[in-house]
């Protein structure tokens, strides 16, 4: 029963992205399905992280990680 309800939740999420519309070819549809699965896993990871850390701290950690990856510290050379 649990496995069935989990599958139905996954299918409901996939249906919410309306993959059956505007597919020009099978390959295009598979690419869209892959992107939906990436989003689905990212949402699940986010929900798991929220169980451990409050949302404002999770946002602060994410922003700190992003800022550190593309911005070097400012050095005042006087």
C-alpha cells in the first residue's frame, strides 16, 4: 500500500508538469521527463534538509555556498 501511494504521488507530480502536451518527438518527451525527475529529486532533498535545519538557516547556507563559489573576497589595497 505504501509503495502504491508513493508511486501515485510521483505520477501526480509528473502530471503537474504536463509532459503529454507539446511533445514534438519521443526524444524531446524523454528529455522533459528527465528534467522533471531532476526537479523531483531536488524537491525531495530540500524536504529532507528542512527536517534537520530551519528554512531560514538552510537559505543562509545555500546563499553562502553560492556566493563563495563565484565571488572572491574583496581585498582593500589602500
